C-alpha cells in the first residue's frame, strides 16, 4: 500500500458489526490506525487519546477505525481498560484482524506471515501504522511507529487539517503549518494564475510563493 493507492474493499468484522471498508469511508475522510495486539501498554494509551479527540474527528467529517490483531471478544474487554486509562470510552469500531487480512492487504505484514502459538506483540510489530483515507478511498498519508513510541495524535489532527486544506484549495502547506497560517502556491501555477486565484503573494524564492489561505 502506497500513497494514492485505493484501499482494498475488504469486508471486516469489528466489535460494532461487519461492513465493507469503502462503505465505512463513505463520502468523507477516515483514519485507520492499527495495533499488533490487545492489552498492550502503549496501544492502550493511544486508543484513549483517540477517544478523547472524538469531537475533533467529528468536526472534520472524519471516521476513525481501529485495527488490532485479536478477536472481537478481546476488543470488547480491552475497551474497558481503554476507558479506565483515557477517561473516555472509545465509540469507534475495532477490526478483529486475527486472520491478518487487513495487516497483509495494507502491506503491514508480508503475505506469508502467520501468528505462532503463544505469540507476543513482537510477532506483528509492524502493525503500528496510521493511514488517512480521502473520500476517493485513496491513501493520503501513512506513518508507522515502533512499539515503544506512542503516536502523536495532535500531529495526526494537524496533518488531517493540512490534507483537507490542500484538497479543497489546491495549495500546499509549509513545515509545521497549522490552520490560519499562510499556505504555499504550487509551482505548477504560474504567477498570473496565482494572482487571479489568490490575489497578492510573497515570492520568497522563485519556486516558493506564500499567500493567505482563500476564505
């Protein structure tokens, strides 16, 4: 799976029922974030963080889908621990990927991967990824973390804002950009078209032109 690839339309089983991934995304945005095993310390804190951000996802028209390499019953029990740690019960579904269909289809594990008896999270360590999916069902951003480093979901919110802004306005965003800051005019837009579309702009370099975000 690479950026701009269309996600596979798998039918997945979750603690909130079964559905096809394309139906889940619908006409909006989605975040898929994966985990190598239930009842693991770092992942538990991550699920708590995502649950507390539910109003942020809602404001951006974005659905959240967890994935973990365990079954539905474990997911249901794990959510009790997540609520205890994070202070908020997760309201989003978690895919029961105990057969590794999602992990393999999203290229987090090789096609020949199997889960050994008595497995540990190390056996599926690379199932620690975040995918932001656009309304066209394509991957817009992906990042993978090691098991020891908790994900920064404030950065994922920031990246989601940038993706939605660039998709809507045909611009790019500079390093560390947040909503309200100047944006970059793509090099494919010539100066005359840039003036017509954006008005005034600051040509920092011939190929780096900044402007206010269109209202």
